[in-house]
C-alpha cells in the first residue's frame, strides 16, 4: 500500500513532464556540431552504412569504415574522400570478436579515439525456425548484437574518460514486435534494443552524461536483403529517407528513432491492448515477404 501511495505522489511530475514533452514537439531541436569527430561505421560497404558515412563526410568528420566486403568499403571510402572528408577503410569481419578487437586496436593506434560509433552491420535470414541453419542463427547473433558488445567495449572507455561521445545502435522495428519467419532476426534485434536501453541506463548510473546513445528502429528498407516486402503501415522505405532521420536523430541526441514514426505508437499499443485485438491488428497490418518454410504440414 505504501508503494502505491508513493507512486500517486509522482502523478504531478507525470503531468508536468508529459506537458513538457508535448511542448518540445513544437520547438526546433538544436543540432550539435560533429565537425572533426572520428566516426566509425560498421557495415559501411553498402546500404544504410554507406549512406550514413556519406552524411558524416558532408559534416566534415573523419571516417573509419568497416565492412567484410573489401570492394564495397573501398568504394564508400573513395566517395567520402570526394566529399571532402578523410576516410580510412578496414576489412573487418564483425562476426569475429578477435578481428573486431585487433582492428579496434589498430584504429586507436593509427587514427586516435573514436568519438561516434555507429553499430550498423547486420545480417538477416528470411526463413522459419526449421529452415534456418544453425550457423545462420549463430551468425545472426554474432553480427547483429554480439558485435555491438565488442565494438562498444573497445571504444567506449575513451568516450567515458572524456565524458564525450555517441553510441548508435541500428536495430529495427522487428526489435519491438515479433514477426513470423524472422525468428533469429527479431530475437537479435530485441537484444539490440535492450543493449541500447541498458547501456543508456548504465552511462547515467556512472554519471557519464556526456556520452549519448541513439537507437534506430526502421520498418522494411529497400536494400534488397528482404525480397518483396510489403505492409499496410506504408511503402517500403528508401535508404535515403532512413539515413536522413538517423542523422537528424544523432545530431539532436534523440534516444529512439522510429521510421516511420507510427511504429512508436504500435509499440505502445502492444503493451496495453488485449491479445485478441492485437491479433486482429496484425492481420490488418499484413506483413508479407518471400521466405523459406522448412516445416511442412499434411497436404502441403
């Protein structure tokens, strides 16, 4: 009973902070300067990672680009240099912890301390549990979440010592809601969202408030990784649109970025509405894409 009474005393603060958040919607957020910052982007050889690198190049940052694809990462680096930025390409396998640690050591020795880390590298397999091979499940977790631990352990200490930096987690809308035939991917992205939230809390507990965190959670993106995606939430997103939202979110120190923003509403709905209603709602949303189904029922 005492606990409930204590919570009621927080009601005025809830009202106050809700009004504050509402008013902030109408006040343009100031963008921080990142000129001269050392920015490391994983998975920068294509897609979201490549376009994110380009945007940071335009902002006069020094780019450290990681990808397992040598040709792709060199193309990205060349374009960043054309845009006027210094860019350094490293071939790194983000599913390999030792490769991450050795590459991080090389970056720090040759270029200095990374102050903005964008954990973007990711893999996805569109198949049910039975058609997803064990090595594919392992790789999904190695790249989509374990790599975030290894890169952050490597570069966060310098940020904490300076009380300055930014850790960016590229997750997914699938990190907030389950999707059939994306079991391994959803699980890894739920972990990525949890990583972001727990890291944010840990930095606050350690009073390192100068180190910021941002998590990107987009819907389907037209990058070719998922074949024929569709949903009634809207058309498949173009990478440029997502990266624009990401860069804005980083520069305004936004903690959670949903693209489209309506996904944020549905994450709240899932927590408070009855299961039967949610089942109807998911049928209306009608998520579809090509997938491999390993489980066979009679007659199929």
